[in-house]
C-alpha cells in the first residue's frame, strides 16, 4: 500500500473527461470514483443522495446565502458541511488503495499525498458542444448554453474551496485537449505519463 498513488481529474463539460477517467482507471486497474462519492456520502450521512446532487458544484457559497438558507429551513445543511462529508469519504476511500477521482476538488482534498497526479481535460468548443448535445439529447444551442453554465459553476465551486484556479495550467500536473488525439489516445498518453511519473 506504500506505493499507492492517486489521479484526480478536473474537466470541462463535454470534454470527455469522465470517459477518459473511467477508461484510464480500467487500464491501470485502480478504483474509480465520480458519482460514486455522492452515493457513499449519502450512505455515510444518512442523507438523501439528492441533497448532495443538488449541492454538487453549485455556485452559492457566500456567507449571506448560507445564513439566509439557515433561516429558511431547519433542515438546512450548508454547502461547506456537504463538502466536508464528501471530503471525508474521498479520504476514507484513498486509504484503501490507488484510485482515480473525478471532480469534487479531489486534488485539494488529497493534497497531502505526494504520489498524486492532477489532470485537467479540455476540448475544442465544437467538440464539447456536440458531445453534450448527444449525451443529453438536446439541441446544439442548448448544449452550448449548458456547457457555459456548468463550467461556471465548476469554476466557482473549485475556486471557493481551493487556493488554486480551476482550468489554469499552473493548477495541474498535466492539461490535455482531448480533441487533439481523441478519447482513446488521450487515455494512452495519460497512462504513459502516470507510468513515467511513478516509475512503474
């Protein structure tokens, strides 16, 4: 277990980041976590998974929003509290062995582990729009608007909890445009990077 390592993936919507992460984890034979974190957090806390789903990567992280929400609902749980629950799950799963985590500020949560590679996946605008349109079964215009909306929320979520900047090359060890090589070759490129980084 002393040789365990972690890969974290940040990604733009429609970049294929989730697909790349899943294929990479399979190739490396390590655990994969994405939405699984929400399910585990739900089981751990006894809260409905929808609560985590709704709070996941949202852009309402000001004191005023939290204070107002607390006044409006006796069952209110601040986004910081939900973040802490998910953080606890990620750290617990990391204790079990090598793993790949998609999103959820996992690079920040696992920052104490030196054997970690932080990756950001982007893609050309047209490819991201097309992929989102196909995956969500919506028009290209709707897909473009959704990409902008979700990326904005991901950026605000990441920048709120993290001292680094979402999507900036300096925040990661490796940034890849999946449009250049395509999904499968991007996976192989990252795999080679991981193998050389950890010398195995």
